[in-house]
């Protein structure tokens, strides 16, 4: 059902051709990169956290990891991921298909600077067999992002 909501959203904004239903599973960064035919770092993974008991999505490059010190400095609390069995009730998408589109009301979306290396990135599309091909400008616009943040580490700024 989540994929259908994302599909409807992309139809409404006129970008239905960007949402792809993939033949192979794309629930992990590695699976998604293989199914799409891109490098894992180009996968725009969606990480789900609770901040002041409200859902927050952080979209980061596939090779980035959350830096707990940076997260705490920005959000003034320790990084607390939403437990896997609660992600769908908070966000509207199940693990493996979590994306920043067609989410439940009250979900905040942030884009991590680890993505800025790329012209195009590939977030999930609502299930573990989907992906969307978007420019960074499109990702920012259509995810209704609250802005760019820097909370990740271990990614290579050179490429």
C-alpha cells in the first residue's frame, strides 16, 4: 500500500516515470545499488529517528553513517532510531521501503550534506522493490525537506 501512495504522489506531481518498480529486492543499500545499476553511495537511504518523540527522517548517502556527536549537537539529544516494528506506524512506510514521500502527517525530513556530491540520487519508493531517480533539487523539493544538515560521517567528500 505504501508503494501505491508514493506512486500516486509522483503521478500528481507529473514525475511518475521516475518511480521504478524493480525486479530485485532493494531493501538495503547494496541491494538497491545492484538493482538500479549505480554505486551504493548514490543510494539516498532514509534513516528514521525519534526526536522529542516525533518522527524525523534523515536522507543520507549510501556510504554515510550517522555521527552521534553531530546528531546530538543539532537535535540536542542522543540519536534514537525508531524501532523497526514501529517505523511504519510513525512514518507510513515499512523498513526497506522507507522514503521521504507520501509520509504520515508530522514527519520532518532533512537532507544530509553527504548527498551533495551527486547530481542524481536514488531513494526508495515505498517498498523494498522500488526506487526513484531524482536530482538533488528535486529531492529537496518533493520530499518537502526542512533543510540541509550535517550529521553523518565516514563518507568520501571527493566522490
